[in-house]
């Protein structure tokens, strides 16, 4: 079962979310990653297959400092446990980063529509499909939470999402769709 963390505040957000992943390590995972708003006004994604210690080396080498970050430890369901399939995933514009727990059941149908509309994907995950779909909704206007709510109407399955956006620094959006009982 994967771990999800997000933080906005006065402390170094990357350290905070990484420490949260360490606390969730007992749940098991095959890869991990972090996304944060960098000092150049872009999103940096650092992700790695394997143990959190591998991710930690990557983080140490880039010495990030940010007030907003999200982090994920993954149990692969769609696509193998590789660096590229690890979360976070970006939308087509690179303006939003997404981490995700669970399964998007209709991701193949959604993927077909997105490919038809010119989207290209780097990973084999259902998560990247959701990131691009939310990005498309975001382009139509409104806040990040508006876009997530509109996209969620098109996503089937039980899942949790956490996102950050370049356009709305200082905000983390989280959305949970529980399994139907
Ligand atoms: N289905 C997603 C993937 O394979 C999320 C897996 C998870 O919950 O960690 O990347």
C-alpha cells in the first residue's frame, strides 16, 4: 500500500514530506518520489525506483528548499516499478504535479481520448492519464480544485489524489474517492 504526503508552510517542505514517507515505509513500496515548487518558478520532480535511501541521495544532491511539496511511495499496479513510472507525474503543460494511490479503472478509455487530442505519455501508469486529464480541465479555467472535481467525474475506481500547481503556489489539493461498499 502506498504512502502519500503533502506540505505547505514555513519549514523546508521537501524535508517534511520525505520524513512522512519514512514513517509510512512499513507499508511497503517499490519506488518513491517528490515534487516541489523550485526557486525558478517551476516544478522539480525527483523520483527513483527502489528504497527511500535512493531517493534520499537524489534529494541530497540537489539540496532543494521549498515551501510546497508532495511525495509518494508507490506499489506498482499499472506499469512496472521503474524510475519513469514512479510518482509524481506532470500534466502536459508541466504546471501541475500529481501523486495517486489506487487504480483508475477506465484509464485505457481516457488514454485513447487524450492521445486523440494530441497528448503524449512518458509512463505506463494510470496516474499519468489522470494528471493529463486534470491538466486539460485546468486549462478550461477555475482553480485547481475545480479542475480536480471536474476530472474526478470522469475517473472510475477507488483512489486518492494529491496535487500541487505552479499557478497556485501555497496550495496542495487532495481528493479521495472511497471504494463503493
Ligand atoms: N495505480 C498507480 C500506479 O501503478 C498507483 C499505485 C499505488 O497506489 O501506489 O502507479
